[in-house]
C-alpha cells in the first residue's frame, strides 16, 4: 500500500493556537502539473513544490467565509467550485 502524499510534507513550524482576535490565512495549494492539492492554514511554512512531481505549486487564497470543493470531470478535468459558508443560526 502506498503512503499518502501528505506524509511527505514536513512542517517548518507549528502554528500557534488561533485566538478570537486572530485571523488565519488559508490557501488552496495546487500542482497544475499532476493535480496534487492540499489546504494550507499556515502560509509561513509554505509548500513551495509538489511532493509528488517536485514542480512549483500555485496558491489560491481562501477567505475565512469561503469553502471550495474539488471534483474530477472526465471532459473538463479537475473542477474547483467556490462558495460561501452558510451561517448556522
């Protein structure tokens, strides 16, 4: 059984706990060559290259109230859908 690609990333620093006054930076990290992706909650430790193919990755900033969904379509390839979180009352 093959290891998960996420185990190949070694964090450079451990993020501090988030306080109610702090905002975190969230990035969708995407390799445009092989399609590997992850969510990054700590841009300071940045993943600069894909752990699978070693090519540079792209970063898409995600706001705190956004969500995204990745899916694969046979005709279109990888499809990323962005939307706003629904508020729970």
